[in-house]
C-alpha cells in the first residue's frame, strides 16, 4: 500500500474539489466522520468545514490533526496534502488495532487557523491526552518537533525519546512556523507541532528561534532567513508545492515515527535519594 496513493486527489487548487476529495477518501478508507461547520464570515467568505473522524474507541487519547486547505492558487501538495495522507493511514492502522485515537482535518489554517480555533471552542478536553499537529511533512529527511516546553510533559515524552529521535532523524526545536498548534496553546493540553525538513534547514530554524515569539513584530532579517530555507519552496504555493516534489519515503518516515511513538509508554520517572 503506497502512502502517497491519495496525494494527487488531495492536491487540488479548487477548495471545493479538495473538500470533496477528502470526504470521498475518508469514506473509502472506512473512516466515518462528522462535519463541524461555521457560516461565512468576513475573514472566511466560504465558511469553515472541519472533518472530524468518528472515534472507534471512547478511551482518552491523542488528537492527531492537520489542515487540508491551501493558499489560493496552490495545489497544496506538501502544504498540506502530504500530512493528510500520513494521518489517514495512521487512522486506519490504529482503528484496526482498536487503539484509542482521534483525528481531525481542519479548514482555514491559511486564514488565521479558523478551523482549529472553531474546534478548540467546543472540544471535550477530558477526552484528549495531547495534540499532535502535522504541517509540511513530505519533503526533506529530518523530523522537526516543536513543543515550546510541552515536549517535557509526561504524555509527550515517548515522542521525544532519544533513541526514537536517533532512529528517525528527529530534532526537538524551539521554533517552527506557526500552524494550527497555536489554537491549542494555553489550554492546558500538551501540544506538539511536527514537520519534515531538509537537514540543512535545521540551522535556519535554530536561528529563527533566537528572535523570540515575535509579539512586537519580526525584523526583515527574520523573513529573509525564512525565504532562504529550502523547505519554504514547498509551502504556501511555492514552486515545489506540487505532487512531484513530495517524497513518499519522507512521508513514510513520519508515519512510522508516529506509529512507534504512540505505542511507547512514558519514560519512567527518575528517583532521587540514597540507597
């Protein structure tokens, strides 16, 4: 089974076609869903439509999420159809195992994270142990993880375990470009944001982290560094944000990492004292 088998169908420039493709594929893969909708507003003239996969196990679980919308005129292959394909296969596998998990595909990430903000206002926090957000996951060889401190939470420790990061070429960073993860910050639920990037882009991301949270804005140098990153060409309608530039091996790397991490138990707590 090829992990990129749905990539071209999901890489649609027309937003209505993307929605239709996503709904058809979810049903074809046996993943029933409910729609969460919001009427058109000034910021989102088409309205918002989130696809929430129906849970197969009622136990507390992680929410795995990714946005399915794209910037106008872009096919959105790496930003963000590749992540959709990864999560669809992960959902199928965990459903087969009856392993507790929830999945959401958000609209409106490119217009202020409107879909994830809508979801955050009504989600049942008691059902969620943590949130894993995927964005830009089909290009590069290095797994980039950003938790802004949440990676230290007990429930997130398996995703950041040293041996797992070494196996899948992962690095925990202090900065990734904001995505739907920002809608859940401050809600007392651990959140990780995940991407795949070329290894030489890691140093750029480490440099960008030194500019802080950007509350007072970003200097021109910040945006210049962003533009120099190779992965930027696969985002927001860049010249490589097309299906032919998405690497199935990169997608598989992310899928296998997630599958292994979700089955790992939390690290045992260190004990201190005299024996």
